[in-house]
C-alpha cells in the first residue's frame, strides 16, 4: 500500500498491519498513533526509535512472533525471508535445529537473525558465533536484528 493509504487507515487496521511486521503490541500501537508520517523514511526512523525504548518483556513479545530458523511458518513474511533455508541440505537443517535448541537453552528465547536473502549455511555459522556471546551482548544483537527485519517488512508493506 502507499504511505498516504497507510496514514489514512483506522488505527485498529494500521495496528493490525504493523503487528504483522513486528508482534510487539506496544511498538505497533506507538507507530499507529504517530501517524501521519511525511515519508517512509520518517516512519522507519520512528520504528527504530520505538524499538529502542521497548522494555525487555515487550521485546520478548516481538521475538515470540518469529519462527525458529529452518522451521516452516504460516507467516508469509517469514516464509519469504527464510527462502534460502528451504534449499539447505539435511545436515545444515539438522545443525540449525540443534543450534536453535542450544540457543534457546542458553538465552531463553528464539534465535533471531535477519535471514532475508541469506543461505542456511550462513545463518548456521552466525548462530554458532552468537552462542559465544554473553546475554547482554546477545540482547543488543537481537534488537539490531529485529530492527533490520522490521525495516524490511515495513518497506514491503509500503511498496
């Protein structure tokens, strides 16, 4: 949809579109309430600003909206973003499944990475690197990855 169409939507409909981009109700509500946006870039900047101030439980809600890397999802955006994983061989898929479990045991939430256009082997290598992070460092990486995903999804929404 066009930005002017998005700006004119009823708040509940705008929020529905935004929660399809990021499952944080607080983030989506704040962005919907901030309309009208003069440009897509202004919306993207506000999306980043709202993400930066979310408390950790709200970030957890955003993470809960993402499937594990390598698992099938009913969410069209996740399917598109993880298209590079679909062609992976069995060993890489098994490595992702094992890595996802290890990551969740270590950090307590789903491994989130901006997978758009990336092959499964790269995502697996990144997962192994991130398992070495301490929890505060990993949480900063998660927020950065979430911001990248939000940016891609908002741009696609407003194409």
